[in-house]
């Protein structure tokens, strides 16, 4: 999968994570892309460690782990942004 494919998959993963995570997130499309790409990297590393494929290879285990990781990352970013907003008040 080339870099364009990886970025598109990262955007899809980020968008799915935002749909799965309840509530309103204050992330733009760039934040969604970054969290999706990071989730995709985590999914690829986990899938590679489990022996289901290469880190850059699209497979079902890596995709599922990528989405779960991105949902968790959206939650972490929400928590950090919430603390930052409360600190400024």
C-alpha cells in the first residue's frame, strides 16, 4: 500500500473512530487524519506482532486494532483538550 493509500485508510479509520466514539469531538479533518494514521500504525504493528501480516499490509486484524486504537486516541485527545479548556477558565 502506497503513502496515498495509507493516508486514505488513516482518514477512514479516523472518521470511523469519531463515529463510534459518542459525543461531539472538536477535531477538524486534519486531527481526524492524524489520529487515524496513528491508529493505523498501531494496528499494523499489532497485526505484525501477531504474525497476521506486514505492518504496511492491509488485513482485517490490523484494521480492527487500528479502529479501536483510534477510538481510544480520540478519547485521550478529548480528555486533554477538556483539561486545557478548564485550565484557561
